C-alpha cells in the first residue's frame, strides 16, 4: 500500500499540466506577456493621437473604434472566427456575421464598459487636471483585483498585493508633479475613479469572453458596439465630427489602427493566457511609455521624477510577474 507521500498530487498534476506540457505552457505565457506589453506600448500612443487630433475628445473617441471596425471585421472574416468558440460550442456559428442572441449579448458587455471608460475619461479630463485623471484611471489594477475576488472568488497572494502597491506608487510618482487637489476638481477626480472601475470591468469581461471567443471576434463586435454607443455621445458633445484636413484623418486612422486595432487586440490575446489581475498591472506600462512618447513627439520634458516613476512601474510589473 503506497504511503501518503507517494499518493500526494503534485502541483503540476493538480493544475492539469503534464511535465511534457510545461515548456509549451511557459512559452505561451512568455509570448502572452510580450503581447501584453506590446499592446500597452501601442495604447500609450493614444493620448498623443488625441492631442494631435483636429476633433474634440469625444468625437475622437468615436472614430477610434468606428474606423477600426472595417479592419477588425475583415480580420475576423479572414480567419473564419465569426461566432467561433475556443473551448465550448453550445451553439453553432452562424453565417453572414449573425450571432445567436446570447452570444451577441455577451459580446456587447465589453462594448458597454469600453464606451463608458472612454466617455468618463474625457469628462474627467474636462473637470480636473490631465495628471489627476491619468493617475486615478491607473487605479484599474486595484479594481480588477477587488472585483475578481468579490465576483469570481479569485485568490490573491500577499506578494502580488505588494507588487500591485509598488506599481501603483510608481504611476503616482510618474504623474505626481502635476497632480493638484482642490474642491473644484472633486467631480473630475470622482469620474477618474469611476473610469478605472469601467476599464477594470472591461478587462475582466474580455478575460471571461476569451474562454469562449477568438480575439478577432471579440475585437470586431466590441468595436462595433462601442461605436454605436459613442456616436450619440459625440453628437451631444457639440464637437465637430468631420476633420478638416487629410492630416486630421491620418491621426484618427493611426489611433484606430495602431492604438485600438493592434494595441487592444494584442492585449485581448494576452488575456486568454495571463491572469486578469496581473495583466492590469502589466498595462501600467502605458503611462511610462506615454511620457516617453510625449517627450519624443510633443517635446514635453522628461523629468527625473517621470523617469523614476517609470522605473518603479517596471519593477512593480516584474514583481507582479514573479508573484503570479
């Protein structure tokens, strides 16, 4: 009769991975991490595009997703991913781009959260400083971790919480020089925190959908749904909806193709292979890279505090990777 030690299940067996599968699993995780960081860098260009846009912030947000829709649907059609499920197929894929009602409702969820994130982010900037809005929007990892624990029972290691604290502190140092506190900015600051909640919900909803849908399907339908929700908001804003020059259109295309189509797609791919909580921490590479791009493209000063904050953010991401 075997003793207790020989009957003990190894961590590898408990996780469902064989020893032979571990190298492949690690390789996939490495590629997913690279995709996550690459996506974060691509999205870091979005504030640059917004600053260079000839349109107002809400109209620019609308074009960010609307101009991405054709490219994303062509990608989805090319790989035959309309309604395709990755692991479970309770309903067959339908032709001509039509989806079963339950699938359409599921894919509309991240569109709602992304539209709310973009609208609230721009209103936050309207009522408070850009630095305040940026800092508070980067509280996203806190809410991803909190919502994951409360809604899905995801366990969090103390080491990960420590890494999270380091990374958020780095983001605070990064923008801390421009942060201001006043009674008049309280509304904008509150909207900044709600923005972080919406983006956290977007990340969690995409992570859940990646167990059922391919990257292209999620991106295409989410972009379409977000565009539908942002269009009336753009109309209500009173902003111009038509760029005056070819340069204005090129900026919008860059935002749609580089930051949204490429950036968000690689992040969506990564969410199938990395924990949502760690992914949200990894995405804090965005403010660090945004500062670098603002220095290189817009000529904004890259101060010692910004460089120190960026370094702390990268250290926090590395600590979070080890803790995850």
